[in-house]
C-alpha cells in the first residue's frame, strides 16, 4: 500500500510539472529600438573539444502585433554565438518553450526551398 501511494504521488507530481510547463509562455528578450546601440551576442565556446548548449525556443507578440520567435540561453540572453574548432563535438539541446497550438515548420513541408512555406 505504501509503495502504491509513493508511485501515485510521483505520477501526480509528474503530471503537475507537465501541466505547468505547458502553460508557461516565455517572453523573448526585448529588442533594441531604432538607433539603439547593439551589443555583441554572448559567445559560447567549446571546452576540451566539446560544446554543450541548451537553448529554449519562445514566441512573443511584438508591439506592432507581429509574432517574434527567439532562442534563449539559460542566462536569459538571446541567440548566443557558438564557437567551436574543427573536429569538436556539439551537444545541442533545443527545448520547446512554445505555447500549445503555436505555428511552426511542419516536417512534411520542410523539403521546400529553405524549408519555407506559406501559412495555411
């Protein structure tokens, strides 16, 4: 009975984590306005022949109503530059932080030029 309760609690905890993660929508970092000084992006370099990086993809609505997509590093910076040497390994994890129902590239249509297609 005690084992059953422990397993049930683990299942409920896992479901709560999944539900919470699905409900969160990340906001893209603010973009510089016209005439603003643009700083260099964060640089991530390989160490001992390996670069490990995890980026999360988010979507946000810009002030003009357009949809923005961004790749955010763990420290909150957007779209870091990845620096590797020939022969280095890249261990790349992309986390889907998009809200449920967000549009994206469909694998079946990725064969078009540059993987682009008109909205459905």
